[in-house]
């Protein structure tokens, strides 16, 4: 019987058009992801080849997950369809066995499922085969492809796709067989999505990455975990191995699939009427009272059909549909799983370096708003379920005869869902408050909860629900309606590639923007409101169309529906629809006027065209000799509540070259909101060339500027905010928390930052590849500092006017403060030359003050953000103390930290001022000082270090320059941390830095450079540098490194061009490094060197109460990598740490032994005597060396039994 059922299932599936449609959808998605720029699924970047095994495996894994709905449609209905078609009574009365029935249905459906999904590898393969011949542009056409290898396509399909199909197919089959309802199948799909999201959340935490990799049922996060450190060379050559975590993940989840099938067999009832899973108490019925028919009084029924009755119908039906949904177990399961996901995500809320932030209300709202896909799925599926509710139980013909307008049915279902959304959002608010309470945080800000969720989120849900109703009604097919809703969402994501970039084209666009405690929702509220009016009007129009075409009775044909629908277009409805059309058109026009007439809207292609033209026309001027700014004297008037400012002032320009300068090239800001009122010189000058499109002007001086001579350049410019902009609006000038720098002001000469930076885009435009930086020995680069070639050091003075209730701050010392015409003015002046890099900040601040020696310390913060002020203050004091003692005196009499809104997430060091984002320190929650990394203290120390490295010694604008500012600041901050925190905290910090470096090099777009030639690659000059410099001081001594830094600073302090390079610092480091350790300079700075250290065996024996012998077997390999990550083994002859950990009084790890051992072969055994009971030991326990598998560096010690003597 099994064979017949299996064959029948195959025959049935073969005759179903849906299976061919599914195959076609998957094939086309995969084909066009390769052969079209409109569809993107993963893909190659930088050095990774488009058809690299890694890329194909990644795309296969994504597709296997993305089209899971098709799995549910095939596997879930294998049993459900018998109940839908009412054939179960016939089937269950035949002599077939349950095992044959279930296996036959499952086996036949599963074979068809694999055939449908074979479209994945066929689509990818066909895309590469045909893509080179398509007439349109495809990014990889200009790239070199790897030779064809069929196994690169089949291996991930067999291991990823087929295993996923078995797992999800088994689960969907089980839910369909046991639930006997389609909604149960959808619910399970949503629960799987929640599990996947949980895995993604846990993967963000370094300590739980492996757990997360095991938890993911689709193995997408597992794939990311296994390949997270792969270099471009490995991605181009290696197949993803099915071993270790990947193998365990597949075995665990395939085991779940097997258990699901076993559970299906034992749980499935071969009876038409099955016993309820939940037993209910029998109801005792009383005998009915006998009443004679002739005594029954039949009441007179009067039909009342008016507006009042319609409103009652609407209200009662709305609550009826609401109760119908919330009473269903699937919905409750979705809701509970969603809340569980929220609690799981809250575990890593705002996490940086493994340290959480305080659960501010906006942080919790960010978690909730991350549920967009979750909300979307609920709205799509429950819209379809309610639209088809009556028809699914054949009750529609009865209901349709009721005296009720057609719009009541649809509108009541919509309102029923809206009530559900209201309750759901309220529950999420309760969950948010519970999360805050669990963190000991009691500032709930309920108005912010309700204001955000019941505006932005609720409107989003309402818009997509009305759209789903419109689609479901028009296509009149539930499953096709589901598919079209998903297709619509996918197509919406490709509109930018189609050139429809303006938000007027993109349904439900116009978000509420980023919330900041300082600036609340600020200027985002106005465009948000107009866009929501626009989209709501359109959604109501679509809903009205749905009302007209809604099915009533049996008129399923569109022609008949239109014939009936015309009768519903009464005068009231027509007036309503036309009113909505008027609102839609007016709001659309108003948005268009603001975003494209009052403000300029530039499409990405047009912007890149402009960048290309800028480079082609003006690149010839890049290194043209120009004077340099030697003085900047400005008056800046900020109008924060209008989001405007004006700047008036002058520069003094000096010719520091050896030849006269006749032409002065001025580059104005590219921001369209900046308008120059005038720009003039104190001598006769004529504009000889104007590149107005680029705001580039060439002034010819009547009398050339002689070498050593100066001239005054005066200017006035206005930043004018009008209306609102499309997309990303300006977040520098805001109501509360304005922060901008001198890049808004005129600069001298060509600006290479205006060029197209993406190499793929440059190749498409037949432009040569852009070099990141000039070579280290290029004299043109040595002649300019890291801040550019406009100036060396400048004299600086500024007056800032702002709103009366705000404080304005700039570099320099406060000379005067006054209020005039309801405005607050501040005058600042620097008493010594400084870098041509300054900022202007204005906000409503509270101030915390302190002092270190004769240096005033001030923190300007938003009231309510007092959590970490003491840590910042201590960070400033400790940094100033250490740096002054180790490197040289601090050059200023003050340090000021100013909080700015979290539109950006960085801190930045200007002369004696440090703007500091509210998002990276002011709300950090350092609870466990023995575990949590105090990154507030660390970031503060890092930014203070820039007052030495970047402001006292400015480096040249060449390769390796970031090593002299960022890397030296990393080291400096690390040393301050070293003297403040335990070795275990430093070990944890260095492990994060190692993870970030290895992850960063995996996504290198050009080529990885050694540290001495770093080209603005943050993963090198920040993360690798932390490891390198910490290891350096460990090898040669902290005092030796500080001595080299101090000598470097003495040589280059406050010097103008020519500027130092990384070679100058390395020269000083080599001087203090013993000959026996010179190799580490070559390994750490001049090459890309990695290690493969591992502890293979670890045990200990208790010799006495105070003496323990630890025995370790370790292996070590040394590798050298090229710029693509290709590694080669090289001989090892290195000093490497061997360490042993015990436990402190709190039961936490503490180092009880750490010593370097000379390692000159791969396998080594060590016997170590310690005075405390050991718990863990290994090689390089502090992660000072770069090791891609550092988790196996240490191992828990196993106690050896003492030998018994006879």
C-alpha cells in the first residue's frame, strides 16, 4: 500500500500547476540574482570572485531560508488537503495502514520538494552561464570568474538545502497532520523564524556565538559563525566543511526532524473525529422543560436598517473577529514566542564589548521596532485568514444574505485586526517595562512608548493590512494573495535599483527617524506626518476598491463582481473616495514640492555622474600649489529651532611654497543647503573659471602671492533649512544637540573625498581603480597632514551665538559670555596655534566640573544622563596623568566633553574639546566591574590620547598614517586600562579586539595591509593595533615603548610639513627593542603574521596543599599571509606565553602563572609548578598573538590521580 500511496502522491503533485510555479519562482529569483542588478541574494564584494564557492554556498543558504513558505505549501498540506476536501472519511475507512499513509504522503511530497528546490543550483548555474550575454549591465561582467566547478553548486545544495528541507518539511508535515488546519502550519513557520532571530541575537555576543550557531534551524547563522574569519583567498577556494559546529547543528536539527515524524505517527489519529488533546469537564445538562406549542408566543420581528444598526453591526462584528483570532491557540503561540524573542534580544541590548547599556525607553523601542518582519507576516496571514474565514467553512452564502452593507464585512475584519494590533502593542509595552524593571531601571517614559508604537508602528500595520485586504479581494485566491503580498514586499525592495528612489514611490515610506533623548524625534515629525497622510489616503482608496470588488454570494468572476460592485458606488462612497483622492494628491504634491523644489533631490546615478564629472574635470588640480590657512577668525550664529546658521569671518592665507601663486582654488561645501553670500580677498581678484555644479571656483589674483606673503580671505555663508528633505535629512543642525565641524566652510583646492570610492562602480564607468592613500614616501603626501593640505597649524578665534537656553562650545578658551537680543553669545580664542580641525556644538546642557592639577575638566551632558559621568571624569584624570608622565606635558589648560545626539555613534577629539555621542557611553551599564569592560573609561582615555597623537604630533597624509594617531591612541588607552583593571578584563577586551580584527579582514574589499602601511582600515589601525601594541609592551616592556613614543613626540611636536610617517615611529621602536626580539617588529608591523596555537592536553597533580604540578601539551604554528589572506607556514622560533589560571575569592578566573617560553617546534610539553589550585591553563591565554582559533588556546585542567606506592 505504501508504494501506491507514494505513486499517487507523485502523480498528484505532477499534475499540480503550483509546483511548476514554485520551481519557476525559485529559478527566476536565483537566475536574476546572478544575471540582473535588480535582485540581490548575498553576493561577492572586493576580492571575492562572483562564483566563489563561499558566495554560492552563502546564496544557497539564504535561498533555502527565504522561500520556506514554499516548503510549508508543499509539505504542510500533504495531509491537510484531505480535511479541506472532506475526503478523510473515505480514506480512513479503507484497509490502508497509518504508517503507509503517512510515509507515502511524506515521501512523495518530499521528493517533489527536492525537485522544486533544485531550481536553486540550476538557477545560479544558469545565471553565470547566460549572464555574460544579457544586454543590460551586470556587476560581475567586468570581473574575472573562477573556472566552472559543478561541486561548488551541488555540495551546498545537498548539505544545506536538502537538510533544511528535511527539517522544515518534517515539522510542517507534523503541524499539518496533527493540527489539520493551514493556520497551524503558518504558525509553525513564524515560530521557526523566531528561532532564527533568536540565534541571530545571540550571535552578536562573543560568549554565546557557538550556542547561537547550534540554535539556528536553518544553519544560516551557523554558516556565518563557521566562515566569520575566512579571508578572501579562502572564500575563493574553499567549500564550507561539514564538520564541527556545522555538523552538530545539522545532526541536532535533523534529529528534531526525525522526532517530529515519530511524533506525527504516534499523535496522528486515523479517525475522522479525534479526541481533544485537552480534556474538558463534561457539562451536566438539565432536562428541558416541556412547553406546549400552542402556548409559545412568537414575537413580532421588525427589521431596522439604518446608520445606527450598521454601526452596531460594525462594532459587534469587529469584536467578534477580534475574539475569534485571539482565542486560537496558533495566534497565542505566535504572541508568546514573539514576547520570548523580545526578552532574548533584551539580553544583549545596546551591547558594546559585551557590556550592555541601560534599557532606556528608546532602546526597548528599538528592540520592538526590529519586529517589522514579524509584524508584516502577522498582518499578511491574518488578513488572508479573516477574508476567507466564512468561505473556508462554507458559511459565506448564509452571511451574504444578511441585511448588511458590503463594507461592514471588510471593515469589521480590518477593525478586528486593528484591535488585535492595539492589544499586541500594549503587551509589548508591558514586556518593555518588565525588561526595564529587570535591569533595575524605572524611568519608563510611557508617553514615548505609546506615542511611538501607536503612531509609527500601528500606522505601518494598518497600511500593510489594508494593502493585504486589497490584494486578497482582487485576486480572490488566498494562497495567491499571500504570494502576491510577499512579492509586493520584495519588489518594493528593488525600487531603488529600478530608479524609483524617491519615497513617494515606496509604499509606507517616511519613518519617524532616530529618537534621541536630547532631540526627541526632532525635525523627523513633520515629514513623517505628511508621508503617513499620503500613504493612508492611498491605502483607504485601495481598501475602497476592495469593498467595491468584494465577493458577495457566488459571483467569483471579475466581470460579475464589477457589475455588482457598481451598485455599491453610491453618492456617499463616491464623495468619500474622491475626498481621499484629493488628500492623496494634495499631500503628494506638498511632499514633492518640499523634497524636490524647495530642496534638491538627487538620484544615486545622477550623484555618481556628478562625482565622475568632478574627477574628470578637476582632478588635474589636485596637487596644484596653493597657499595655506594660518588664521581662522569666525562669527557663527546658530538658530537651532529653525535649524539654520550663518558664518561670517576671514582666513589669512600664506604662501608657504617657493614660487608665486597666481590662482587660488576654492571648494565650497557640497551641501545644497549652504549658500555663499560673498567671498572676497583683500586684494584684487577675478573669478576666471567657475564650476558651479561642483561649487569649485578659481580666483586669479591681479598680483600673484609671493613666497612668504599672506592675504586675507573674507566670506559669509548661510545654512538655510527650508521645508523637509527626502530620505536622510541633515542631523548636524538640530533643535537640541547641534554638532558640526569646519568642513562646512570653504576649503582650498581639489577635494578627493568627492570622488566615487566604490571600485565596482568605477569599473562599470570604465574609471581606473581608486587608490586609498598615497605611498608612504610620496613627497606630496608628506607635505600634508592627516587633516588635509589646507593648513598646517592655525591661529583660531570664534564667536558663537545660539538660543538663549543653550550653551555653545568650540575649541579655545572662553573669553566672554553675554546675552543680547534673547540670544546667548560665547567668544573663544586659542592661545597657541592648533590644527585646522574644529567643531561647533550647541545644546541645552547641564555641566559637571572638576580639575586635574591646573587643568579644568568639564562634561556637558543632557540632564538625566548622569550614569557614567564619574567614569568619564576618572578616565580624563587617569589619562592626563599617565600621558603627561609617559609622553610629555599636556598642552592645554582644559578638557571638555560635550554630549551630542546619537545620530552618529562616535567620539571625536578636537583641540581641548571632545564631542561624545550619547549612544556610546552616556547610557552604558557597567554593572559587574570584574566582568564588564568599562568602554566609557576606555573611549574617554582614547580620545584624550589624541591630544598628543594627532594634535601635538600631526602625521603625514600617506599610507600608515592612522598608525600614528589611532593606533598610538589605542595603545595609550590600553595602558591606562592596564593600570586600572584586572588582567582578566584586559584578556576579555583583547579577545573582542581579536574577533573584530579577524572579522574585518574577512570583508576586506581591496587588500589587507601590514599595520605600518594601513590605509584607513579600521579593523587594522584600531583592532589589530590593540593586539600588536599590547604584545609589544609585553615583550620589550611598557617603559621601552613609552620611551620610543616620547622620543617620537619630542622630534615631531607641533611641527609643520614635512610630517612624520609610520617609518619614523618604527625607527624609534626598533631602537628600544633588543636584537633578540627585532623579529617581532617584522612580524607585527611589517608583515601579516598569524599563529595557530592550541592546548591539546592539560592536567594537574596535587603535590601538597600549597604545590600543584600542571602538565600541558601544546602545539604552535606560525603563518605568513599575503594581502588576500593566502597563508603559508613559516618556521617558528618565538617567545610565547604559557599561563595558568586559578580562582579568586569570588570564584572568578585569575592568573597565577604567566611566563614566556621559547618555542621552536610544533609540539611541546611543559611542566609547571604553581602555589594555588589551578583550574585552566594553556598557551597565549591573553590573546596577545593573532590566532584565528583562539578558543582552543586554553583548556580546563583534569586532575590526575596520585600514583599509589606499594
